């Protein structure tokens, strides 16, 4: 591998290291409560080195919000292409939502929607996100599950909204403090949809 490619790879790896650390700190402390020094400490690097890769915490926050929105939209858009029945698709999707890494992205987006002084790039990314779009993309799976007899009858929109509201509430919980792994409870959660 040429020296330049190795150098670019090292830069990308360091940026990813900083972004992972920032994601965790932002999820726990919020935009206002986070300082570059906290991100650097979490990443295990000096604060000065963090500025070599990112100008500010706002730059990192905006970048992470954009990535979170894109990741979320892609996951929702592709749920219908997951293998298996509608029930198996919803199970796989729910497991992904409750994954600890995804939870940090979710919390970040929640903060971006509600916090004052959010960077403009993050606001623009949030404007592209619509909870209604999420439901519209997932609704065909619920309808198909009802047609196949896997999901209970009734208004599929309301069923899906109820299900997503419960999952969202669980994502907001501090599972470490509670000592609960919600991924172990997915089948109980799916009872909201199933017969």
C-alpha cells in the first residue's frame, strides 16, 4: 500500500475514533454539556490533537446528526428488504433499534430536535427527517403482516405508532443503570403487533 493511502487511512481511523467518542459524550451530556476536552478524553487523545481533525464540537455534532439521520432513513427504507416474514422483519428491525450503538444516534437526534443553539447543518439534516415518513415506509409491512394473519387486526397506522412509541421510550432508558437488556425482550415487545 502506498504511503499516502496509509496516511489517509490513519486520518480516517483517527476521525472515526473521535466521532465514536463524541457520539457517546453527546448522548450522555448533550450539546451544551459537552466540551472538546471531554471528547478528547473519551477518545484517549489530547485536546490539541482533536482540533487537528475537527474545528469544533459543533462540527462533530452536525456531522454525527447527518450520519444518524442517513443511517436511520436507510434502515427504515430497507426494512421491507430484510429476509423473512413481516414478523421476522419487524423483529430484526427492533433488535437494530435497541442496539446500544443505535441508541446513541437516536439520543443525538432527539437532542438536535430539542436543543437551542444547534448548528445549522444539524438543523438542516433534522428538517429532512419526518416521523411521518418513518411510519409511511413501515406501514406496508404491518398491512402485509395483518393480511398474512401474523399481526392483529385494527388500524395499522395506530398499531405501528403504538409499537414505535414503546420502543422509543425504551431507547431513552438508561439500561446500564436498570440492568436490563431490551434486546432480550423483543418478542414481548412484538406482542403489541401480534395475535
